[in-house]
DNA sequence: AGGTATTCACATGAAACTATTCTCTGAGTTAGG
DNA sequence: TAACTCAGAGAATAGTTTCATGTGAATACCTGT
C-alpha cells in the first residue's frame, strides 16, 4: 500500500472536528435568529396582510453586508409559506439575487427568471423585452394569488440598468386583475434610495427597515451558537471565537464573514490533523480567505484584464505609487509582445477602476497640478500573494521573463 | 508678493459600433397524395 | 398541398471605441507696489 492509500486510511480513521458543517454555510437558516427580534417582528407585521391576500406595503430593507437581512427575510418567508400552505392560501414568494451574473442582472433576465419561477421557459435572447413582459403578465394573472417578490442587492440592479425597471415593477399591480405583487427590496447601500427617481422611491419604500451592524459581542454569541451545532464539544480553543469576531467587527460587523472565517479555520485545522481549532489556524484562515478572494476574482477575468494586472505587477517593485499613463505604456508594449490587440486608454481606465472595486489595487484620483490629473495606484495585496498572482498570470497568458 | 489664467493628463459620460447568440418569419424546396 | 429548410431581419448583451466634456492644482504670466 502506497502513501496515498495510507493517506486515505488515515483520513477515514481521523475523526472530524465537524458535526454538521452545513451550519457554517451561508445557505443555512438557523432555528432562531438572535439580536434581530425587533426587525423580524417588524418585517412580519408589514408582510402579514399577504396571508389574507391583501397587498402589504412594499418594503425596503437596508443594512451592510452580513447584518442578517437576507437571512431574516428568508426566515420570515419560510414561515409565511408554511402558514399559507397549511391554510390553503395562494401565496407565492420569489427570491432573486440581482447581483448574480446571467441570472437577474438585466431587465430582460429578471423578468425571464420570474417567468421561470412560474414554471415556464423563455429563450435567453431573441425576443423583444415587452414580449417578455406580456408573457409574465398573462402568467401572473391566470389565477388569483399573492406574490412576494424579494429583490436582493437591488442597488446593483438599479446601478447597472437604471431605475426604469423598478418603476415598471411598482406599476405591475395596476396592470393585474387577479394577482397582486409585493416588492421587498434589499440593499447594502444605505443611501441607495436617495438617488432614485422620486416616483420609484415613494412607491418602493412605503416601509423601510434598517438593519444595524452587529457589535463584537453579538458576533461572538452568534458564532458560539453556530459553533455549538457545527463542531464537537471542546473543538475550539478558548479565544478563537473572540478573535474571530474581532476580525469581523473591525470591518463593520459582518457576521457572514466571521462565520466563513471560522469554517475555513476549522478546515485548516482538520487538514493539518489537529483535534482542536487554535488561534494560529484562525490567522492562517484569514490569510487564505483574503488571498482566495483575490485570486478567484483574478482568474475569472478576461485576458485583457489579466494583461493589465500583469503590467501593474511589472511596475510595482520599482515604486510605491504609479499612474494610469505608466501602466498604459507598459501594457502597450506587453500587447505588442504577445500580439494581442491593444485597448484604448479609455477602456484601460475603466478596467483600473474595476480593479479598485475588486480590492486588488488601491486607486485614488489625484491632481498633479500642471502635470495633469490621474489615478494614483498602489497594489493592495502583500508580496507573497503578489508573487502567486504573478505566476498565475504568466501561466494563463503564456508569457515568461 | 499676490492674484489670475493656463495647462496637463487624465477622468468621466454618452453614444455608437461589433460580434455573438438566439427567435421569428416568410420564401423556396421537397415529398407525398 | 403540407412539411421542411434556410436565409434574413430583429433582439439582447458584453465588450469596446469614438467623441465630448470635465477637473484640480502646479505653474506661467501679469499687475501693482
């Protein structure tokens, strides 16, 4: 029996730290949600009329990432759904995440996705948008029903394609005879509705609820609660939970991040054969989470993006800050070398802005007075990740030296 | 010295273009009656 | 004549280019002392 065989043997023998890993995944909905009783009650109050097929007020929920918005809504919807089915009420709830690429990030696709929820398929392209609307309307109006439509990360949708679609959605009700639809918007962006068309704003946010961030103590409790279900007893070294929540609280009370961190730490601990999750595993996890996030976002980028990033990496050892023009020059020569076609500076500028959004670089727009205005760019990852990325890019772009 | 005006090197916006994928429609073609 | 094929028109979308306009402050250029 060879090494690998032995490895699997050991793997089987070694008992897992986990009792139930799914508890630490973001899809998990806990039995009870702590520190959100108030908000839950409010949401419930607002949506309750739906059970009597009376249209509830449209609802708008704000809060930063990891404050339990999505979780709470899903929780409420689940209970409403249960109540509805046991009382034979025709209530349907649809949850859509508007950020998901190729699912609900355009007007056409959003409606197409809704149609799909009603069990019909429409082609992904080829039909005019109003045709899609018509199909949707007739589908909706076939029977008397109440529909709760949850649009998660609705700010992304509005940012990308404008607020016209939201206006259309709010007006659906006046087109329908039998059904009624209630919109529940969820947004990470606290000022999102400020720059919305006033008509949309008033009808969309008839009710508003804000989810405040958790503080470090609350995150600790949340983590403990999950950890109790997820891990065996005494699998966690004291102090780990505290530190984990401190990481998350430092951001802005992002509970999802904290839970994720804990899961990764546990995985690392398990892989290293440890029977306990210790602080050092947590530190390692933090690094891994960070670098995974960045590396993942890079390998999914198209070639041109990668080439531009590679240009940045080429300059970066030489100085701390550099400017759009410098990167563009390097980029052009790289393009010539690898005979890719050259993008305009306009485009490169946009791509740099996207890198900034992704957190790969830190860009600040500065004015150098007589010498123009530009982005002052610095890499925001540390050197060892940096090297990894560079290797990765060289491989994927087939270039060396 | 102090105050304006210029000027650079991009940023930012809007519109238009390109290529790809897909539907729908109607003309032309084919096979069977 | 019904069924089939296939090209062409029209849509949606992503990625890009073209054209146009905006911008903050270091410098150049005045001005009056």
